[in-house]
C-alpha cells in the first residue's frame, strides 16, 4: 500500500494565543499538544482554521478516522480551508481508512491547485490501483508525468511499476529483488535500489522494466555513465509505451545540446527596469563645436519587457529540433534618448543529430527584425541568419563545440542603409561541468561587413561644407568566459567576462569642400577599438514559475578615435590635418547598466 503524505498546507494567523501556540506545537512535532491547543481555539471567527489543525494533528498522530471528522467539520465552518489542500488531506485520511474510491475522488478534486496537482494525480492513481482499477491508475499516472521531476517523478515511476505488475505486463516485477528495489528507490537508497534491480534483471534477461529502474537508480545516485548504459539496454528490449517515454526522458536529462531540454512547449514573459549610463555609446565630452561647451547627458532609465515561446521536438531517438520566438521592447525615459529605444523580434529553427554517443552535429536558420524609436517608431534592420555546429562531449565533465554563423543584414530605410551587409562568425568554446558549477571559455573571430555612413558635420569654417565619412565594417577577435553556479536551492549566480579587439576595414575622414569647389579629406584614420565586458547576475526562484533577477553589465571601450586625445605639435596642419579634433566621435567611454527583472517561465 502506498502511504500518502499528509500536507500541512494551512496558514494560521495568530489572532489568539491558543491557536498560535497550537501552530508552533504542530511545527515542532508535538501533535497531542497541538490538538488540545487547537481545540481550545476552535471558536468563530477562526473555527475552521482551528479544526483544520486538529485534523492535521490527529492524522500525524495515527488517528485518520478522527482526523477525517475534524477536517469535515472544518469544511463546514464559515472560514473553511482552501478547497484543494483540504480535499488532498481528506484523501489522505480516506486512503488510510481503506476507502480507496472516495480517496481517489478527493485527490482528483485537489488537482485544481497547480502546486498540488502532480502529487494529487499520483495519489489518485495509487487509490485507483488499490480500488481495483489499474486502468484508471495508468490514466492518472500519465497526467502526473507531465512536468514531473525529482521526488514527483519517482512517485510516478513507482506507480507505473505497480500498474504494470497489476496488469501482468512486467517480466520480472514479481521477483523479490524487484520489490526490494522499489522499496529502496522510494526511500532514496538509490545505490541499494540499483543493485536489487540489476539482480532482478539477471534472473530474467528480458526484464526491461528492471533495466529501466536500474538506470533510474543510477541517475539518482549520480552515476551518469551507468545510468545511460542501463537505459539504453532497457530501450533495446520490449518496453511498454509509457515506460519507453520515461527511459527517453531520462536519456534527455543525461544528454547535452538540444536534447537536454527534453520535448514539449515552453513560454516565458518578463519585465524589468534599469539604468543605462551611456545610451549613445560615446564619450561624455562633446565633440568640438557640436553641442557647445557643456557635458552631454547620455544616461537614462529604461523599461524593458520580453516574451519567449519555444517548441522542443524529438524527431527520432537521435534527432532533435527546436522552434523558438523571442521578442523584446526597451524604452528609454529621457527625452533626448527615446529615439534609441529598441524593439527586437527573433525566430529560429534548429535541429541537432546525435551522430554517435559523444558527437553531435547541428544547424539552425532564422531571422531578426529591429525597430527603433518611440514616437518616431520605424524599421532599423532585418537579418536572415544561418549557422552550423559540431560538438564533442569528451566526458561527463567537458564538451567542446565549434560554431560557424552567417547573417545577411539589410537597413530598413535610407536612414539606415549603411547597416546593410553581411556578418561572419566562427566560435570555439569549451564547457567544464563541476557539480553545481558550469564554466564556459570561448574564442570568436568575426567579420561585420556593413556599409559606410556619410553624416553632415556641425560647426566648421564659414564658406566650407563638411561631412564625416564613417565606415562601420570591421573584423575582430574576442575571447572570454562565463560561469553559472547553483548556489543553493532557488538561488543561482552567474558571471561573464570578455575582451574584443575590433579593427575597422576602411579609414574614416572629414570631407571638406571649399567655396571654390575643391575637396579635401582631413584626418584619415583607421579606427581600432578594444572592448572589455563584465556581467555579474543573481537570480532567485520566488515560486515555481517566477524568478527575480538582478544584473549589472559594464562595457569599457578604448579607441584611437576620440576628439579628446592629444596630438603632436605639427599634426593639425595642411594638407592632411591628421589631428583628433576632427575625429567623428569620442570612442573612449564606459557604459554601466544595472537592471532588475521579474520573469515567469512555463
């Protein structure tokens, strides 16, 4: 018989001393004292809460019949408990009393609460099984399996094993070794469970479920190689369809790449606020003659929202696919920076093939569309993207991956025509997995072959027209590392850092046309930048589907293009005027960006 846990899902308000003391006694395991104190407090307006606690205390004391009486009385009170947890606890009492069909119905009513639903489905299945209906038990097990993990998944697996035995579909489940394995598995003694299941499998070479449970036990014990071996052996035998899906789910968790996320649909939505210290990404000092003598204000608070959708597909036992969409909108609040607000839409289709146990090949295709501005909302750039990769999982601790990506980009108006071109990237990365820590080191070569912007220059000499010719194409190298650490249950910290060297492919200059029509090119200079990036973050799991994140990003750009750089005494002379005062921007700057985000995932 499955022992159904009794949940103390009641929040008591300390409106009376007896009730508060009863709650404390219950929390400390003093159930007799908790019952007496709660009975003393069983008066309106907290009659229902007090009787509910009486029922919980009686159940924990091993008196399910009396517990059921108190719970039923609590349900009739004006301050009756929440229906779902109340039904769940009634089901626990009914189960202990052997009233299995009534218990099954009570557990089914408790599935209305999402936080209870999977455990309630499992318990309904055990009640149905003991009521003589393995068919209904299998139905409730299938409902419980969706999204189950950890202890919940263990309960589902045990229920399915007992259903299979009841239906006569198992090969070795009746063996004493198998039954002992189930007992050990249910109590968390996974090494011991695995030994029993392997013994059961040896006594019956066709015992596919014993192999499956041996693999599940090895996974719980942390022996990933052995788990993978046993699960593959189980799949090579005849498994029930539901057991086959469980084995595949375990193998998904033991894999890397696309397969590691499993199959199904997912969604995420988030919103956050932050501050960007340098929206324009230029130095804080103005260019000579551009905006007078004061400092330029480039910092602004912002609001950001995002939406993500994903579908993960298992096309075969070795081919996996993912379809995804991501959209975000950032809006700056400062009037002078609102035109830099950015909206992004991104779609992608990816497929990955496990060519061998340790070797994966993948490819993806997708597109991006960017919009800018708020009141003057307009298209910025569109891109068609494709990529391919190969990955080698050398061991359970390390993986190496090589990616190549190509993008064709188009500026969406004449204003942004200089953003048209293509981009190439090649990235080599190495993952190192150490229990709760994942570290990734990487190197990337990139080419961004986009166009040139011609922009009128403000100020200048009377009678002359001036315009900057600004090439945006560059090639570069970058390297860095990131780490993600599961600090404790519900807490995660991450840190990323990198450095990038950008070499612009053409020279920028100031084109000057004199009154007589002659044209000169001043300050021809090929820009070179070094960019440093650091980004720490902390995430707290507030509820099952709700996370709160705090992030800080720092960008430091060092450049040979800056009006504030000093020149030699004879640099700013005809005909070249190779002096920094004619540079088109201040390329030495910092960008600080703290952000607080609340997000939900399903």
